[in-house]
């Protein structure tokens, strides 16, 4: 299975630029100009097996990429939904790559080992990802999915060390 670095969104402008939803913590390195990136797209879509980064920039917090193989908006539109991937055999593989399907259903424990809830989803954000946690009392909470707050991801559970009051923020509107 390949590691997804980003998913291509809609075109931006007329020159082949596209928005991307990042799935990597290191976009500056992964999307350096001249880098050749493997793609995953629907069969028969005509998307090239690899794309070469021509330019990158961040506009209003959104990463925008252009590719040497895609000269215009029409070509950019054909890329929508394409995943930019890192083959699993690549030695620069993402250190800690987790897929939503691997996380959903895991028990969530605090640092003392007490169960606080269950992982019910993973939200991919522009700055950081968030675990969606259904707390034991049924309240939905969002936990920044960073090593400092989620130090352990095991086969059957995750350990969270949230800042004081994080879960209380989500309970305030339910009382």
C-alpha cells in the first residue's frame, strides 16, 4: 500500500495550478520543484503515472501546485481526486503514517490507562490532523493528532495526553 502525500482538489486559475489537501507533515520537501511524484487515479482517467512538480505556493493557507505535464486548467481539472503517493518501498517513507480505517474503533485512553472514549474518525486539516473521539459520555471531541498530545498509537488503542480542559470545552454546550 502506498502512503498518500496529498489529494488533488480543484483547479486554481488558468495555468494548470491545483489545490491539494495535504497528508504529509513535510510538504516543503515532498513537493520541492523538480520532484517526480507517483499518482493513484481511477483506471482510464488518463492521469499520468507520475507528475513532476513545476511550482508550489501557499495561498490563504492552501497549498497550490503546478506540474510540468499539465499546462492548463483543462488538464488540471482532469487531475481532481488524484492521490499523490509515495511508494511503500521508498526509503523516505513517512515515519508515522496512519489511515483513518486503521484508527476508527480504537479505544482512547488517558496517560493513566483509563478509557476516555473511542476514535470515531480522522479529520485532515491544513495545519494538522485531528482525531474525532466519541467520549464515554457520548460527547464528540476533537484531539490534535500530534505526537505531543497523542504519544502512543497501538494496535488496539491510542493514548492521549490532552491539555487541561480540552474535553470540557466540548461538554460545555451539552449541559
